[in-house]
C-alpha cells in the first residue's frame, strides 16, 4: 500500500466519508476513487489533487532521500 493510498483512506475514514461521499465532494468519479484506493499505478495528477484538496493537501515533488 502506497503512502497516497494510506493517506486517502485514513483521511476519508477520519472524516466519516464513504467512497461515494468523497467522489461527490471532490468532483471526481467513483471509479477514480476506487482505483486510487486500490493502488492503481497510473492516475491523473489533477484528479488526485482534487481529492487531496478536500483534506488541505496536494501532491508535490519530493527528493528521493525524503521518501
């Protein structure tokens, strides 16, 4: 499980949201939410950031030494 998957699942549960709720509130499709939480290797960054924005976060470059 990637850090992104863990973060999204943890935050969704912390806020008491279902996948359907997260989909509706973020403006992305339910299929995208499901694929993201299942760890799909290729995801559109703009859609990932739409979801993360609900939790006050965004994807950003990080030096490999920080991974």
